[in-house]
C-alpha cells in the first residue's frame, strides 16, 4: 500500500556526503523529515530547510512511518538497527525501514528477519551514482526485500534516483551493489593507467579524455573521476575507507562461493597500500597517486 506523502514522516539517519543530499531532495519533494546523525553539525542545512532534529535513534524510530539509514560501515548499521534503543526495538509495527548504506548481504537478511517478527517491513536499497548522483537525485537504487514493500516505497525512491530496480529477496540489493563495486574496482585501475599513459607519452590528458570518455572505454569513473585525477583533486566523493570496506565484503562473499576474482584482489592490494599510507579519507580517485611519478616514488620510499 502506498502511504500518502502528507501522512508520511520520514526519519533519516546518516547525514554525510550521500545522506545529506538525499535527505534534502526528500524535503524539496515535500516530505516531512526527522533527522539524526552522530555529529549534529552536519544536520544544520537540513534543519534550515525544515527538518526536525531527533535527539536519538530511539526518538526518531518511535514516531517515523519510514526510517531510512545511510550510515558508513556495517558496524554502524548494526548499531543503529540492533543497538540499545535501536530502530528494530523502537519502530512502530507496520513501519518501513530502508537501509541504503552499502553493507553485508547477510546483515540485510538479519535485519529483514528481525523486522518480520515485529511486523516491520524491511528493504535493503544501496545506491550507486556517487556524490553527484545523490545531489541531482539521479542515483541507481538496487532493492532487496518484499515486492509489496518495494512498491509502497517507490514514490520515495523516485525522489532519490532515476534507475530503481527491484532485485529480489532480502539481501539482493546488497549483492547487486557488490557486483557494482567489483566492476568499479578493476575499472578504477584502468582509468588510472589510461591517464598515466596519456601523460607519459606527452598527450594533453584533458584532451585525451574528451576522446576516450565518449567511446567504448566510457564509464562513470572515467567521466567523473579522471578529471579530478588530472587536477590532483583528491577530496572525497567516495572515501577510500568505504571502498575498502566494500571490496572486503565482495572478497568475502566471492571466497565463500569459490569465485575467481584476480581484478578485485589487485584492487584490494592497491587500496590497502593507500590506506596504510594514510589515505583513508581521500576520494577513491587518489589511486592515481600511485601512478603519478613523483608521489609514486614517495610511496615506494615510504614502504621500504
Ligand atoms: P559519510 O560521509 O561518512 O556519511 C555517513 C554518515 O553516517 C556520517 O555523517 C556519520 O556520522 C553517520 N553515522 C555513522 N554511524 C552512525 C550512527 N551510529 N548513528 C548516527 N549516525 C551515524 O559516508 P557517505 O559517503 O555518505 O557514504 C554512506 C554510505 O553510502 C557508505 O556505506 C558508502 O559506502 C555508501 N556509498 C557512498 C557513495 C559515495 O560516493 N560517497 C556512493 C554510493 C554508496 P559522523 O558525521 O559523525 O561521521
């Protein structure tokens, strides 16, 4: 059943790079929002736009018809759903809870099973499209759970994204996101090597990019992240610590199903090295530092 917008209070938890823009889009679409974040400062723009601040997950979960979470790590998801005063202990029966964090498929299934016992509808709905997609309401949203719950939440998803696909039973959204991250992992290496090659042979890398991002090599990373690499702009976007978290989940699942993933393994090795060199809070495009002559030399020295 679709609940009318005017009767819907959405509780939104996690107001970082992605969550803040997504919550703003829901307010602009006319939804009433209650928000909570570990660091309160990050809510200021949303409060100015009309959102109500909740003092705790408990307060938010007790009154919301729909709870959306966009926190960082699986441990954060566990805390907000299963912790003392967590969502599953406090939400109304018949509420909808949607975890849009990139997290473990098995955790999505645990949330679904516990929610089911309490009459709460649960969906896993991770996203792709980056900071740009979140700001523009153009995310790709991959959803797992019950189809009736998906249909009920579709008007909300439509305010956040443009490519919304129901993938099947609980956990399927997270599995689809892992497939997405596996594609990105090897692609990021290709993008770095393409730009490093263009520079080394004396091309203007900006001009080379004009040609190659429109052809068969085109990808989101090439279009959106290669320009940041060329300008040495390593601000996040998408944190390296979060990408490493995704790669680890994808590797764990792949191992458990005996899947051969040499591309993913190499990406893990390179991003681990960046993490060891203090790059956890840089954007994923900082992989280019390993290909950039000067900085790469420095990395080599650091690791001796
Ligand atoms: P982020 O900027 O770190 O945002 C996460 C937010 O969740 C932070 O503001 C954090 O609070 C808050 N949080 C964490 N645990 C909490 C808790 N227990 N209670 C309340 N708030 C809590 O990360 P992001 O870039 O928005 O990414 C969010 C998720 O989406 C990640 O799983 C990421 O992998 C995924 N994702 C990101 C992108 C991207 O391009 N950025 C794209 C697709 C998917 P603090 O402010 O205190 O740290």
